[in-house]
C-alpha cells in the first residue's frame, strides 16, 4: 500500500509544471530561454583556428578538430537585444544546435582583459544568449564581437523523460511480480 501511495504522489508531483521564466525576442515573441553559461575567458595570443580549437579542448577536455568548428564572422545586426534589458543579446546559430560556443572580441577592446569567451549552450540550443555584464569580463558594446565558433555536442535526454522511463520500468516490474 505504501508503494502505491508513493508512486501516486510522485505522479501528482510530475503533473504540475514548475514556474519558470524565459527571455524573448522579436514580435511575435520567440522564447529563447535564458542566458547561456560562461565557462571560461582567456586572452589568446594565437587567435587562429588552431589556437582557438586548442583552447576549447584544454578547457573542456575534449578532442574537437578544426573540422568540428563552425566559425562565423559576426556583424552587429546579427545580435538582437532581449526583452530583459539592453545588456542581454541573442543570436540565432547558423549550425545545428551546438553544445558549446565561443565569442571572440575584436579590435578596439582596451576596456576588456580577455579576447575569447567560452559558453555552454544549455538554455535554448537554437540561440546564443549572452549577458554583457557577466562576472569575468565587461564588454560594453555588442559591436566589438569579431566572430563566433560553434561546437557540436551529444544528445542528452531531458530529466523528465528519464523519470518517465523509470516509472514505466517500475510499473512493468510491478505487473510482472503480480503475475508471477
């Protein structure tokens, strides 16, 4: 009886969505999730493709190659300010939903100690969403972005799918036990 109550309580909890917020752009509004996570910043002397890929690999412990990277020169018009404030910008990715991306800040950035900023793209895989006021750097102008490098990732199932799969397996085990 306790197991049935516990499973019923878990099912009721999963039925109610958790309150959340997200950023939007455009009219009509497009949901872009939230700000992507800044992993690392660095001042790279060698900002060629090989140097950038080597830096990403050293931070992430991965083995990406230049062929894995989708590199795009960025112009200011590609970035759209969000509805949050004038310091959070979004840009639609050109490649297919990368897991990681870096932004290279271009020339004329004496107010910025870093040239490269690496992000985990976890909120909305279709958009790069950056906050110009994040802790490790202060970029005052989105127009200073030179280019963006995108790196693929592996598909990871969302937590609710895993929970539902687990509940299904528990149900099958319960049915099998009752039949036996």
